[in-house]
C-alpha cells in the first residue's frame, strides 16, 4: 500500500512548515483578539468607585413587593413570581445570604458537595437543606425533586441552564460569581423582591449598611496602606483585583487595595516576583489546598522583603468567607477581620 | 535534504557526510548554541515584572545588595536554570527514546510518559493531600514508567519494528485517557487556573532553587547514563538484527535507555509539569545540525533542548502581557507545527 | 506494515454472526432499547418504571414522569444520537484510513471542534448558546480540512493522514490551553465541556443534532460497500474502477461531519468512536454495512452506560460522561492493542 514519493521538493516542505506555523499563530491570535486586553500587575492605588460601593444604588421597589403577582426584572429577562416563595433553591452562596436576610430558608443549595463552604452562621440559620451538587453543574433532577417555587441562579455561570431551570420553577438570574460588592448588593435587593420580603430585606440591608458604616468610622481616612487579598493553591497564587468582591468591600471602607485592573479580570495570577513588585503592605491570604505555593515562597529572602511580611501584616483568612461567600454577612466578616487586623488597638 | 532518513539509519562512523569535518560542525554548533543560551539566560534574567538592565544582571552575579540583585538571584536565576535543565532532560530523553524504539516520532509527550507522570502526581495531591510535596518526584517516576512502558509494550515493542503511526496512535490514546482522568480530578478538586494548567501544560513560572536541587541529581545521573549508552544506541540504530549480530545486548540497551527516559521525564514533570514537544523536536533539529552519531546527538540535543525551552519561557512573557502564560503553551504552539512537518515526511509516513 | 496486517487478519466470529450478522445487529438494537428503559429509571433518585412508561405514553401526570420527560429523555436520546454519530464516524475513519486505531478524537476533528466551541463561549460570552454547536461544527470541519490539506501530497496516504491528524490535534490542544489561561474564571466549566458531558441538555439540543444524524448516517450506509473496496488496498481498488481519492474524500467528509455534530452537542467525548467499531468488528466481521450498523448500536450502549453511571454513581454530583467513556474505553483499547500486536 505504501506510495513511493521519490521526489520531494524542498520548497514544498518549507511551504508546509510555513502553513503549519501560520496555523499555530492563528490559534494563538484567535484567543488573543477578544476579551480583556491586559491589565497591569503594577498599578497605582486609584480608588475609583470605592465610595459608591458602600452605598448600593438599587433600592427595593416596594410597589412591586406589594403585588401578589409581580414581574421581577433580572439579568436574563423578566420572571413573574406569584405569592411568597417558600421553597427556594440557591445555586450560589451569595443567594443563601440574601435569602437568610429575607427570612427565607433555602431548601436546596449548590454547595459543591461540601457544606463547609457555606459560612457557619448562614449554615446554622438555614438548618437542613439538600445539596444539589456542584455549582458548575447543579443536578436538575434533584432540584426538580425538591419542588421549588423559586430558583436563584448565577446570570453568568448558569446562563446555559436558564431555560431548563425555568421549566422547573420561576428562575431569577443574578450576578454573584465574579460580581463585585455593589452588584452583589443589587442582587440582594432583587432577591428580596423575588421572595416578596422587601421590608425584611430593606431592614437587613439597612442594618448591614450601618454595621459597615460603623466599621468605616473606625478607620482613619488617611490610611493608605496597600492591601492585597490573594488565594493560594498548590501550584499558583491569585490576587483578586478591584473587580472582585473582597477588594471592593475593603475599598468601600475607604481602604486601598491593589492590584487594580483595567480589564475585566477579577483575579490576577501572581509569581513571587510580581508579588514583590506589587509590594503589599497588608496581605490577606486564603489557602485553598493543604500545601500551597506560598509556603515555598516563605523560605525565600525576597519574601521577607515584602513590606507586609517584614511588618508582620500577613494574615491567613478563610477563603469560604473572603472569596466564595459574597454576601452581606461575608462583607461584614471581611470588613471586621480587616479592621481588627489593620487597627489592632481599636 | 533527507536528513531524517539519513538520521534514522546512521553508518557506524555516524558521519553526516556533508563533506566538512564533523568536528568543525559540532564545534560550530556548540559555540553558537552556548552563545544563544548565554544570551537567552541574560535576556530571561532581565525581564519580569520589572525590567532589569543587563549590566545590573551582571552586577547581581557579584553582589546581592539591591532588590534587583535579589530578584535576579532568588527568582529569575532558578527559573531560567530550571528551564534549561528541563529542556535538556526532555531533549535527551526524546533522543534516547527515538533510538531505542527506532522510531523518529517517539518522544515523551507522544508516548504518554509526561501525561502519566502528571496524572499520578495530581491524583496524589487531590486524593491524598498530605502526600503532596516530598515524594512527588517518585510518584512522577512511577507514572512516567507505567505510562511509557505500557505504551511501548502495547505498541508492539519487542515484536520487531513498530511503525511510527502505531506508536503515535497508542501513545495518543494513552494520553487521552490520562488527561481525561487528570481533568476530572481537577474539576472535583476545584483548583485555580494556574494549578490546572501546571499539571496539564507545564511551566517553569514558579521555579525555586529548591526545584533545581530536586531535579539536578537525577538529571546528572540520567545524562551520564545516556552518554555511556551512546555507542550502544549507535549500534542499535543499525537495526535490531544487525545489532545482535554485532554482539549487542539489545534488551539491556533498551532497558537502560528506558530507565534514562523515565528518570529524566519523571524529574522534569515533577518540577515543571508536562512541557510539550521539546522531546520531539530538539533531537530532530540536532540531527539536522550534526548528523546521527549519538555521541554527538546526545550532548548537542541537550544544548538545543535547553536553548528552546529558555526561549520558550522568554516568549511566555510576551504572548499575553502582563500575564505570563505557562511555558508549555508556548512550546506546544511552536512545536506542533514542527510535528505536522515531521508527520508529512516520507520516512515517517511510509 | 504491522497496521494493515492487523486489519487484514480474519476475525474470529461467533457462529451466528458469521451466518446471519443481521440477527446480531437486531439483538444489539433490542439490548439498546432495554438499556434505554433502564437508564430512564436511574438518576439522582430512582424513578419508578411505571412513571417511565407513563412518560413515554405522553402523560405528565406524576413527578417521576415529568423528570423523565424533561431531563432523562433528552439525555437518553442524545446518547442515541451521539453514540450512533461517533461510532459510525469512527467506523468510517477506520475504514478510510485503514487503521484500526483511527478515530475522530485522534485525527483532528474533536480538538478542532473543541477549540472553536471554547473560543466562541469564552470570547463572546454574550453570544447565544445555540451558536456553540455551529462554531464547533465549523471547527471540526476546519480541523479535518487542515489535516487533509497537510496530509495531501499527490493523494492522501492513510498513514500520513493519521499522523498529521495527531499533529493538528496537538496544535488545537495548545490553542485550547491558551484559552484556559486567558479566561481563568471559567476553567472548571470549560473543563466539563472539554471532557464531554450530557449535563443540562434539553430537547432543543436533541432537535439540533438529530436531523444531521438522520441524514448523514443513511448516507454513510449507502456508501458502505465502497469502504469494503477501499479495504482491498489502493491498487486493487483502483483496478476495480473505484476513484480511490474521491471516495476517500467523500467518506472522510461524512465522518468528519458526524463527529463534529456530536462534539457540538456533547463536548469532546472520547473513545466511543474508537472502540465501538472494534467491538462491532469482532462481533459481526468486516463487511462495512453490517459493521457500521452494529457499531452504531454499540456506540449507543456505551453512551448510555457512561451517562447513566456518570449521573448515578456520585449523585447529586455529576461525573462527565467523557470521563466514564475514557475509563471504560481506555483499558479496552489497550487490551485491543495487545491483541492486534500479536
């Protein structure tokens, strides 16, 4: 069967190689054209939007809450909800926070099969619930078997599931995953409208705002320390940018966080070198694996030169609160922990 | 032009037969290679979060006073050295593999050796978290050995000459299985991109002196054994029957060769993940340059592998700045077209 | 040529199969139907068989029946569509490349489709979900086209096609990994798709894929006898008046289209296209029209097994079907390699 090819033109091979190279460049370039085009690791401590984040603009629309059948506008459309839903399924942790604020106990939560990921106070408030699986792939059959009357979904992560979820129960899709503090607060308001508990939600949010304002009052306005929140894994360290939840909470308190980013990215992958260059004066780190890359960094001389390390301002924090929590309670816990660590005397 | 054809059946003299003295060619290649490597290392040392001038880089050789010196010494130097070491490891194991399988497209990635090592390490980290760390290099050896030997046996090694396509298909199949398993481990473990990509693609982005210490003894041992094997590999390249006729212990050569491959690849994957294609393309480039005598091929492909990997790592800083993409993405983007080119070749595809 | 010797080796068959292969195909079909019914009862919770029957007769009276109609049925139907598509595609490619190891996941299609699908999802998050299959389809065709182009040199030698396919796949793989770096937030979701899963699929997805399969599979079966001719070797086939190059191209195109459709709706499910034709060959022999029919049924069985195990074993967590097919298919394939090597 072998076909003989006695004559090979060198030019032809070169052309092939060229074409093949072009293919590779094309594959790379396709990925490069769209999406975020770069954000600086090293950035000044611009504080845009920080103040606004502390006071969410969205206010509960009481007129809507009063109606028995009310259209709820959300990220993926408008869903009409009748009565006060009691059997609610939450596909993100921040929705659990919102439901607890509204006085509703979710019956199903996408908890990745790991109940520990729900902040303890919330877990206690919720009591018994049914796990509906991974947040990436919640189990539709389990959700259905719970006979929910409302599903709270993430508008980005669950977009492909939205139609299916609507078939099970009225679904409201809101920002949670990769949302900043302000968006999460807006989501809370909409959850209040969706479950028909605007008064409770408004009261909870007012209480929350007051708690945040009290903490903010303890913070000297002239504090300009550069704060970094990073998550560390076995083979990586990611710093959260000012698009992520925890940094926007801190900025809302008038604190300064780095890195900022011009792009859309909520996290920025760090090397020891970029961490040294970023030079955080306060470093909060959540550990996601038992052994982490940052453990290895700690033996290095350079690590000891990072201001936060030199001044003993490096703290290990709970990733379930700082990174996955994303709600009013998470915000308060983050703010309190940060305030305690930054200003030990007060 | 038919370099590969010539390469895969060298004469005993091992001469490339280009009319020039082989010594001169090798010397020239060595000089150029070392020069490229030196420039690459200096370049790599100068770039990062902050540009550091070449004079400061040189300065850091003598002092460790300034922060720049510190960065060069504790972060950039281990990184570039690890890139060079891993490149050398992979290149030599590719060359040895091509020799013992008599197969021009044999290489650690195509035969699933790298993905085997990575899968076992990831499984250990995710399933038994406390096991991560110290023994990961041994786990990598185990994974590399299991995958590599399985593929070789299954592809029909030892039953006569194995066609390249059969070996490639067997290897790709094994890789597919291993990568699927790695992916599901990662999905359930919920990890961040950097960790995921490290185990799927490989890179030296997080290199530390500690890693150099881990890999260096194995590299040294592996390379020495490989060089000691060079003459046997030359004879083996004449064909199994001929080698036997000349009194070669073919099986012993193969066994030692396989051990070298496992140690070199396992050590590389343990510290730098499964970096693609260096093991495939470095030996081919080398044969084009210096012919097919393994006494020359092995040391020169070390150099070529090191140069390729160091420059790929430099490239990884420029692909998507200010982010660093894992080194393995760059080697894959560059290496895959060369693989396509090789796959088209007459000798390989006959 | 080890490879072709292996292919040309007469395959031992059961007595029934040798005489009446269609009886065996019929039995496989019956088995697939039974497995389908069983699969419908298995989910995160067991569904009573009476509910399954009620659902199939079109009644939405019970919760169980609703679950069957809304979630189980689309997935099971997709198992049929994807299983048939991948298995027939694999059978065609093995016939054309004349290599028992060829399959859509190995020669460029799957990775090309995977890359294009990811590219769309990640770079245009606002784009309609319905566009993903189209992108994947385009990617699969481009991938296979590139393979054909690079492998072409005064004709396409089967072996070169396979090798170039692996190389082109590797290039797309590099692209996929680059995308993973660029879009870190979606890594886990991307990985689920890349591994291949029927999670969250609805009847819309079934309707998207079904027409393609319904057209392409009969087209392949009509051309099946030409695969038998190609199997005789290029020289002999040409001697028999077969336009070898054109037949090969047309058949490959059909195989590529089938595989692309499958990747588009189910992600990159591996090994089904590779092993289903093998099992079929052992059962019913090498005549392609029978072989492909049997392979299709075995593909369905494999998909049903993979998806049912994936959603039942660790509920409510879902294991992507592609992982299960890899775990089942990998070892079987390795066993097969040993057999073929001897």
